[in-house]
């Protein structure tokens, strides 16, 4: 029987934890928007407060698009440039 190298395990099984957390947060924001609740984040930079409403559609469509692009590029990279089994 061969001893398995811990670094050679397949990592493509399942969904990453950061993606699950992002999805859960996004679903929470959509539900709060449907209920009419507003979620705000305040960031102070140089003494100037900036307020962002997280339930605005514009706020989370851009990160969703960037995550989709990341997933597609990672998938393509794995399909075309990953050595070993496919």
C-alpha cells in the first residue's frame, strides 16, 4: 500500500468556505431587502464618515460579477493548465 503525500490530496472537492459565507450573507441581505429592512456600514476615513447601504442592489451586483469571473477563470485554469487527472 502506498503512503499518500498530504500535499497531493485533491482540493477540488466541495465548495470553499468563503463562498458559502458570502452566499449566506448575500441571501441575508436579499431577505432583509424583501422585508424592507436596511443594513448600513459606516467607515470613517480621515475623520470623514462614509455610509453605505448594503441592501442597495448596485452594492452587491459588482462583487457578484467579480466572484463569477473569478470562479470561471479558476475553473478554466484548472481544466487547461492543471497537470494530472482531469
